[in-house]
């Protein structure tokens, strides 16, 4: 018998209402979370590769670095999401990376940046499986046929070789033809990748730009100076040698080169710098392809066309061509400073090399006038048969216009120089007089003039000489000594030195 129905109804109604409220609230919560789940799905990383590139520009410096500017057209998600930017240089300097939108820079910002360079390779993959089970596959010979044997093993360590646990035994030095892994760890990358966490408040389709410095890219200038038979004029051809070992290729790129000494806070990035040797006979003449302009205290050379730069490639591009450049040939012999420190063996002549140099001015009226980047000048000369022969090479520094270049190609064969000290006197505790005889013999069928340069120390003066002396600087005296063909000339001079 139910004495109080109202109490009974309330007794059951309250739990039912509470359950209904909780279920309704849960449904509302689930409904509220559904858009959030959709948003979470949108936070999956987007990926862009070189296929999205609309422009690539590379500026290479003398100091084994390059500035890369990579422009891509991509679709972006709204809100905050990660973007995987693939096909970047393996030698990238992450601290120099800059990312921006060219479509709407104010509405796209970078929240976080990562550079992933833990690239997949067999040793790293094996290292990731320390403490896990791997299948070892070994080849065994059975009745003339190869049988593949699989063994399950746990990799305990991989320090100077793997240590395995097979069953209840610890095994080392076990060779395996291959390893089989059940899956690939998720923190490996097949190529260097930049990952940005972006906050996009703009449109979906945007043109973005990533710029960065990379190491292992370098360039140098190589020159070919072809001297005529009469040694009065020459043709100069300049070539740019570009080396790319950055770990990336740059297709249809805008190429610029910077010549000058760029100051860097840290030393230039290490990297192999393989210099190609330019040969005159192997290179046909080509029209110059670079334009030049000044930038700060450096010079910028821009290629007038686009080019592709492959990884691990060395390529050469014509830089300049000068025809009929006036040149002068000089023969120079130089003394040594120790001649004036101590008395020498009297009467015994000492051979001394006669250096051969070619000089020309980097001026516009000579067909040049472009600032010349530092590099190697290789000198060739035509022979009597019309062929081209290599006669020497030298390096030059960065050379502005209207400056003179002096190229040392070697020592003369047919011009001989001998030095003999003919007198040495100590006049006082710190006063000396010395006399020298320098003999020049010319075995060529043309007359020559040899410049004799003598280094002098202390407070010096030429007492007498049979050729006119020229004070070249505070410590050097010079003499121009003509020598007839198949003839001999002797220079004698006496110097007084006070130390």
C-alpha cells in the first residue's frame, strides 16, 4: 500500500532528471567539441616542395656562402598550423632563415620555426632501434643454392658495433646481410626540411618567400691571357667557376655573384671547395654574360639569363672578354736582405733568378674596365706553328678599374744573372761599406732590359754605380740594365750603410 504517492514520485523523478541533465550536457559538450575536432584535423602539417616554386634566386659570395631566395605559390590553412618547407639546402644556416608572405605579409606570421636535419640513413635507423626487436637476414649456402635465414633479435646497444640478444644469449660480431624493421620512426626526414608554425589570418592561396644563407657554395674567377708572338698585345678572357656542394639543386635560377671581403661574425662554414682548372684551348670565346654594379664596398655581378645549378656540380660561365689589350713584358731580378747583414764569400758569384712578368692596365680604352674579381690568371702564347702554349700562371687580388696588373709567369731561361760581393768594409762600429757586381748575360736573339732591385737596410746611400740608381722606396734601390742580344752587362755599385 502506497501511503504517500507524491513522495514516491519525487524519489524517482529526481534521479531521472539528473541523469537527463547530465546526458543533455554531455551531448551539448560533444556538439561543442565537434568543430574543435575539425579544427584539430586542420592542424596537420601542410607540405610544400620545389614543385611549388615560382622563382629561385641565388647570390654566391667569395667566402663559401650563398644567399638563397625561394618563392613559392602555396595554399595555407586558416588559423595556426605547421608548414613543412622541403627541398632546402642541406648546408643551411638556420639562424639566417627569414619567412614572409608576398601576398599579405600583415596577416601571416611565424609562431615557431624548426630545422629538421636528422635525415634517414641505415646507421641512424639502426640506432633508433636500440632496445627493440629487429629481424636479421643472413645468406647461407645450402647444396649450391642460397638460403635466406631470418633471426629475431633485440638490439641492446650499437656502440662501435651492434650487440644483440638472441634468445637467452648475448651476441656480438654477428654479420647480417640486411636488417628488417617493423616500422619507420616518425622523427626521421628523407631530406632537410624547414618547419614553421604559422598563424594565417589572410587568404588561403598565397605567394611566400623563404630566404637563408647556406654554406658549401663558392665561386672564383679564372682568366686566360693569350699573348701575341711580339708580346705587345694580348687577349683576356674571364670565366666564373661556380661550385655547388650545398646539398640542393636550383632550377632555372637567377644567379648573382658578390666580389669582396665580406665580414662575418663567425668563420665561414666548412665545406669542400673544389676549384676547376680553366684551360684556354678547351674554352671557346664567348660573349660576356654578366653585368656589374657596385653595392656597398663590394661589386655585384648579375647573370643576364637564368641558369640551373645542380648539386655537386662545377660549372663555368663567361665573365668578360678583352681583345688587343696592350701588355708590357718585364724582366726583374731581386736581391735578398741578408746580403747586408754579414760579409759574403768574396769573389764567388751566386746565381740569381730573373723573373718574367706581364703588365697591363684594367682600363676601358684597352677593352677592359670592369672591376676584376680575385682569381687565377693563366698565360698562353702563340707558337710559330699557330698553336697555343701554356707559359705560366699567377693569382690576382680584387682589382678595380684603371689599376695595373702584374702577372708573374716564371723565370727567364735565356737571361742569366750572377751576383758577386767584391768588397766589404767596417768603417765604424755601426758603419759599413759594401760593393757588388751583378752580371747579366742575354742569350736571346733580341736585346732586353733587366730591372735589378736591391733591398737595403738601415740608413743607406749609394756611393757610386755605373748605372743610374732609382730609390724605389725607403729600403729598395733599382737599376735598369740594358743587355744586347747575345751580350753581357755588368752592374757595379757601392753602398754605405749605417745601422
